[in-house]
């Protein structure tokens, strides 16, 4: 007879999405099991750009400093270089990820944390430890082979890959975070929208001491464009894994135009050519292949089953949104599942997951795909075209640096393409600006119009649906962010004259049997608005109020004191928890 284990939530997958879900569910005390068919966490670097929203989630989990220590700082991520090789001619350089003087203050002002460059092989063990420290039950070498659901449960048959034993996990809900070849998506029948196989790539993880070529122009990405072969995006992009002696060389190719030899010998030869210095010793650690997809699920919920991460959205690495969006999906679903399985909220709250995250997935896959096309415009802008032989290619490059009006025009055209690539490398609005409209938000306030380009620039607002704006506050001897005021619970934020909101919140919390934290922010209050930053960012009067969800999105606001704060909060919280 098959053994059956009961749990509240089954998480399928222990990549960035599944591990974040696992850690957050454990933090909320949810009875959950996470399964992964791999023997452990990622064994290669893969995704690496970690943006501020993901870092805020790690801050909330108490692992921000660990992630930062294991990764490469924002300052060292900043210089994208295009060159014929590391030792060869530098063609262009551009500042990225907010490190340029024109963008530094945008990034610094938006969040208490900064971006980090950390490979998945280093990030995932930190997430795993954070989850297991909180008691998460994570089962590696455990493969989901079958999943189905009825009105009351999800039934998963899993196989222990070490013993070949199978058993059943019966859960109230399941979260499919099982990556780009998701069994959950296939067997539960989620509908995917888009195209697959739009391009192919080889990842070559290698060691090579390139300090003398990289330390003076530090950055996460080094693009090589070598004359003498057919170009698509170039000859290879080096992602920094360790400064400056470990990299992933990504080679993109179009199988319709060329076949590529992925043997170690061929990849070593390519690395040697694109490094351009035969004295540099190169050791290949791993070679893997992946493909470019442009796909998003039409819905993220089917009955009792949800999907997130690459299971729900698959796109090229441009903009570095892959693991970031996956981590943020988990942050959205975890608190909702926690409230529903504990009876604090109705199942209807879970509908808001798909309503909120699917549009984000749509935006992310479209942005990443458009960014690949933008990046592809750089090679022809230099005058380099497919089919040029080596001599023609070098002549083109020499011409590019020439003194003719034509050369100057080319240089101007390259600069214009580099500037346009800010939509990939300084795309702060897409990185941070998720605004939700769903049953998980109570609002009649329209979102304020964007005053700058909504993709390039983040527009903080406290309008319900947006992320709580960041402002620095003084709390005793500690400098804290407004985002730090939210510690896993619904949080009411008010200021001078707002005490009635706080007493109303504690009464409503008692009535509903949930925790609502109360915070008073203002000059000389417990959370002291010493710089007046909150006054400027809050968009409410001192005695107004924000209700912030555990994922730090504003759920509701009143810009000033109400005649009936208790009635107002009672009605809003009943609506948010589906217990009206
Ligand atoms: P992820 O794929 O990380 O994890 C899936 C999890 O599901 C794994 O734990 C796996 O064991 C588990 N699983 C799958 N099927 C299962 C089953 N049937 N039963 C149980 N468990 C199951 N991105 C980027 O931005 N830059 C890059 O350079 C790269 N490079 C890259 C290389 C390679 C080889 C891959 C595979 C992927 C990339 N990516 C990437 C994409 C990036 O890695 C991706 O966006 C994130 O890992 C997505 O995280 P998830 O947690 O959603 O899935």
C-alpha cells in the first residue's frame, strides 16, 4: 500500500522560487513539504543579477548581509564592456545597474538595499539554510511523477530517487516552482502563451585570472565581438562569477545559421580566442546548454494549484529578471497561503496571486525579449555584419575609430544604441515598479500618472497596490527603512494624531484573530522621521494611515483621520481577508 503523508502546502522545486517559498512558509509556521528532483541546490552559477526587490525579500528573511558577502557588490557590477577580446580593442563601455552618476540617486533613494551579483550556486545554499533553520522540510532527490487535484486536496506521487520508493503527498494546496520543464504545468494543464526555442545558448563556467583586464573596468558583463565569424549577439559574453578569476562564458547562436561544437576542446578554443592572451590559464568547470523562450502562463492558479518562477514565465536572461521574478512570486504567495491554511483568510485571497503576478510575468517576458533585440542592434551599429571575413571585420573596426564624418556618425549611432540599452541595464521601473490591482487591494484611488519613462524609472507611491515607499527613519540607535516596519504581518502605519487608527487596528486584529502590527512614524515618534523623508514620500497627512500587507505592498490608505476609524478598518480588513 502506498504511504500517504498529509501536509498543508506542497512546494514542487527548490530553485530560487521554491526555496524562497519554503523559507517564507517556514517563517509563517506553515506545515509544508518542498520536493526537488535534484540531489541538492544548483551546482552551476546560472542567473546572477539580483535586484533590489529580491534583496529586500532577503533582508526580510535576515539573509541580506550573507547574500551580499557571498556576492559581488553593486559598485563592482557596473561597467559593461564591449571589446574584441579581453586583451583586444575596447569598442564601448556603459554603466549599468544604477552605477552611473545619472542613475545612482534613483537606485539609492528607492530601497534600503542595493543590487548584488551572485550566482545561483551560491545563493541557493543560503536560501536553503534560511529555510531549514526555520524548520522547513525540504526533500532533495525527490521527484514529482504525478499530480492531480479534486475539490479538497492535491495528490502528488513522488519518487525517492535514491531508493526508488514512491509515496503520496496529500496537500491542501500545491505551489509548482519546478522550472522551465514543469511537470505541474503539464499535468495540471496550465495554459502557456508564447514561443519556445527562439535562440540557443551554451554556458561555459570557467576559471581564468583576468584581473589585469577586468579590475580597472569592473562589471558583471563583458561582451566580445570578434571579426571573422558569423555574428548574432557576438562571440561570447563573460558573466563575472568571482572577481576576476571565475566567469560564465555565454555563447548564443542561431541553429538556423550555424551549428556549434559544444565539446570542451571547442569551448576552450573559443575562450582562448575571446580572452586573447595565450598566457592566461583556462580551466573549464562545466558546460551546459539552454534555450531562449518567450512564454508566460495565462493564469497562475488552477483550483488548489499555483505556479511561479520559470514554471510560469520563461524568457531570456536580458535585464536579469529570471530568478528575481521567481523570488518575488514566492514572496507574493507565501503569506496568502499562510493566512488561508490557518483559517485567517478565505480561499478567495489566493485568487489575487494570479491577478497580481501574471501581469508582472507578462511584462517581464516581453521586456526581456525586447531587450535581446535592442542588444542585437549594437553589432551592426559598429558596422560589423554577418558574413564579413576577418580582414573586412578588422577594417570595419579601424574605420569605426577613424577621423571621417562617416566614422563619427557610426560612433554617434553606437552611443544611441548604448543609451537605448538602458532598457536592459538601468531598467529600474521594471525592476521595482510592480503595481497590483486585485482582490488583495482595497482602493478607489487611481495610480498617479508616471512623470518619467515607466520602464526606466521607478515611481514610488503609497497608492494601494504599489510597494510601500522606502524612507530612512531613526529607531533608537538604529537606522531603519519604512520597509523594515513590516515584519511578516499586516502593518498599520500612521503618524502624529493617528492613535485612533492604532487602537482600531488592535481591536480588528482581535476580532479577526490575526496579527496587525501598528507603527507610528513622524518627528520624534517611535519611528522618527528625522530627515522628513517619510513626510515627502507618504502622500498622506500625519493622521492618515496605510495598511501594508506582509509582502510590503500597500493594501489600503486613508489620507487623513476618518470619522470612524474602527468601522473603516473593520470593513477593509474583512474585505482583504475575504471574511466580509
Ligand atoms: P529552477 O529551474 O531554478 O528550479 C526548478 C526546481 O524544480 C529545481 O529544484 C528542480 O529540481 C525542481 N524540479 C523540476 N522538476 C521537478 C520534478 N518533476 N519533481 C521535483 N522537483 C522538480 N537565467 C539568467 O538570468 N541568466 C543566466 O545566465 C541563466 N542561465 C541558465 C542556465 C541554465 C543551464 C538554466 C537551466 C537556467 C538558466 N537561467 C539563467 C534561468 C534561471 O536559472 C531561472 O530563471 C531560475 O533558476 C528560475 O528559478 P525557479 O526556482 O523558478 O526554477
